[in-house]
C-alpha cells in the first residue's frame, strides 16, 4: 500500500533519514520503534508531507506522494501534543477536516456523532480542549483523524502524554479501533513494550534506516544486530568470534556456543532464558553473583563472568548469597547470533 | 511576607504616580479658576464638568481624539499584522535582529522624528522639491498640516507597539496546530484564517489598545503635523492648561478622557477571558 524506497532527509549536517526502505500493508498496525534521533519522527513528517525528502521515492497505492501537499494527502496524523484547536469545541475540532472536504451538514453531524461514539466521548461535543483530561484529549485527537476515514493513520507517540496507568488500556483500545476501522496505522514510539504489545509488525530504526523489520515475536526472539538486541530490552550481548565452529568470547572468558554461522560477531542471550545449572548438569558458563534484586515476579541476578563481562539473569526463586560462585546454563536455541 | 515585599514597589508606583495624580486631578476639577499660583481656589463645584457637557467644543474634541486614535490604531494593525507575520516567519536566529530593527526608530528622539517629517513634508521640503524637480507639479503640494501628515506621523510613532504583541503571539503559536489544520485538508490561506488569525486575535486587540490609548491623548503630533482644525482632546487640554489657564476645566477634561478609555480596556478584558 505505502512503499518508501531509499528515503533521504538531511537537516544541516544531520542525516535524519539515510536510505530508508519501508513497505506498509493495507490494514496493518505497524510500529516504528527507535531511540530519539533514529529518524522515526522525521519519517512520519515525510509521510504526512510536512517535510520533503531530499531523495528517494514515496508511493501510496502506486501514486507518487512527493508532489502532493499535506492537505491533499489521503493520510491523517495524530500529533504527540494532540494539536487540538484551542479556540474550537470538541465537535468543531472533529468537524474541521469534514468542512474542508466539503461534507454536507447532515452527513457531517452523523459522522461526528459516530466518531465520538467510536472513542466513547458522547456528550462532550460542547467542551473546549482546555476542559478535557489528557485521556479525553487523546480520544478527541483520534476521533478528529478517524472521522476523515483515512486509509493510513500516522500516530506520533500516541501514548507518550498519558499517565502510565492509562497507557496499557488506551493501547488496547487503540488496537481495537484499528481493527474496527480497517485503516493502516503507523505508530511511532520509543517504548518497545508498547510496540511489541500492539503492532502486527515492527521496524526498529537506527541512524535513519531500518535495522530490522518483522512481526514482534520474531524481531524479539531473533534480533539481527547488537542494536536491536539491546533496544528490544534486557538481552545480554556478548562480543566474540567463530573459530573452528565454536563461538569464543573473550569478554565472557569462555566458549559460548557451537555451530553458529561463521560471520557471527556477537551473540544475544535473553535474561529469562538463562538459569542456574543443577549439580548434575554441565554448566554453560560459571561466574560470581555480584548482585541480586527482587522484582516482584522474579529476581534479577547480575553475574560477573571470568572474562569481565556480566550477564543479567532472571531467576524465579530466592538467589544464592552475593559473592558466591554460580553455574549457569541455557538451551542451545537460546543463543541468537548477531551479524552487526 | 516576601510577597508583600515584592509587591511594595508596585504599590508605591501606583500610589505615587497613579492614585495621587488622579486625586489631584479630581480636587482640581472641583476647584474654582482664579488668578494666582496655582490658578485655582479649592472648592466643591461641578461647573467644569457642566461646561464639558454644555459646550460642544469639548465633546467634539473628544470625538476627534477618539476618531484619530481609532484610525491610527486601525492603520497600525493593518500594517503591523503582515509585518509581524513576516518577522515570525524568518529563521529563529533572525528574529532578534528583526526586533532590533523594529525598535531602531526609538534610538532617535520622538521630536526629532516629527521634525524629520516636517522637513520631508513642508512646502520647501524634500518631497515637494523632488516633485517639482521631476516636473510633476509646479506649485508645492500642501502636504504638511494635513490630516494625512498627522496620520503618517501617528502611525510612524506608534507602529512598533502594535507589532510587538502580535509578533509574540505568532512565535508562541504551536506549529503543530498549523500542521494539524493542513493535515485535515486546509490550504495555507484557510489555515491562516481558521487557526492563525483567531488564535492571535487577542494579541491584535492588545496591539490595537496599546496604540489607541496613548494615541487618544496625543497632542504633539496633531499640533506639529496636523491641520489647525484637528482640535483633538490633547491639544485642547494643552490650551486649557497653558494658554487659558483654566486648570479646573482642563482637569475635568482629562478625567473625562480617562473615563472614556476605560471602556476599550474592559472590552479587551472580556476578549481575553473569552479566548
């Protein structure tokens, strides 16, 4: 549906988009995940038409989008600050786009009512944005975009301005709305939990290009690069190299795995996939327990390896005393080879 | 207590420079004119106020002053809004130099600037010289001491006061609002009239008032550039104080002007509350 190839955008010396490729399918919930400065917001602005790309192509259902100004693009955007018009009430905010599109009064009224019902804000038509709570503002912004029936909705950090308690529920509602309307959503976020929980597919951006793209489970389980492994949360990354079919890690001071591809430059190992080895097992690695912290569901252990690197390990029983020697093990499949 | 200390200069200012002069004006307006220093005797008489109502000369002067002030403020607004829009549109690094340029005229004295206009507009002045030199006219055009000269001088003197609040409001406007409007299908002109303009209207009203209020009491510019028949309240005040030496009448006139100017201030407060 939306196809971007080799997008470039420079701001002075900064290369915000560096040859970015992306293809969005109709009706999917897509999350753009990245740290600040990764180019995710710039990409959104380029898609909406607020910034013009320096190079590359941008097509929506075959139509070249580059010469199309923002007001003529069949794409709508929900802003991080919501950008509700402070001088208009809720109904007028939602009516704004419909008026520009020349929708007749009667239909306009019906569509506004339907949009308000969709986001559960019936009865607030006459309120000014200043009289709404953060969550209500977010819904009005959503209704204002969705009432335009866009085929593609861009959401810039839609949950960033909400209280932590409201975020989870709002996220689920957002996905339900996406399913109901059938529009493709592209959500920009720096919160990997949010992206993993809601999206059909995610793209991790790094330095203005896509580092990895795929369904959340796949990207989470098989990160392709050190960056993705670290960014998606809590994976241990150990540097090393393949020699005679064995991955040797000087940092760990041990051989970690066998049979990985020969171009492996590092491995990722999730904290929850490492466990204490029982007495009759051959440990994968041994180390000293440096520290342990109770987290509610489990304990986080930090284990110093002989080579100096430390491993984060999640353990679901009270850990040994800090300073004691521990033996760790994991399934062979838990080791993910990284190639960059 | 620290709050009280912080507010002390404000209250001192208000007391010494607003309340006390106002009280003196009221006392003066109720006094009887007399020969001597000061030229009145304290009393309790409303003759000065009665005179303001009876003699249409004063009412006319008030109307003329309000008309001049409204015209000046209106013209200033028409010029100031596009100016502010242009200034707010430049790169942020250029904004400060733009502001400095706007304030540049204040680096020379007010009277010098009026003097410069006299030099330009008088019969033997630069403009008439040029027109005759180019053969466009043979007799000098009467430019000075006209309504036009007066308005040019007024607008020139007061324009920055109208630009400043509008400029400030424009640079504070969240760019996301303009982008949201464009995103919802509004072309640039529509974005301006439906978002930018309504959201900066209170600032435009403030700019209007910042010009209107001092312009209503202005007497130097009408005196030096305007036609003799432009008997605005400022000039009449001056005449009553210094030529006729009827201080009670002049004081009553000043109070009447003050009372009239409270109306637009109230109107502005209501506008601010509505936005």
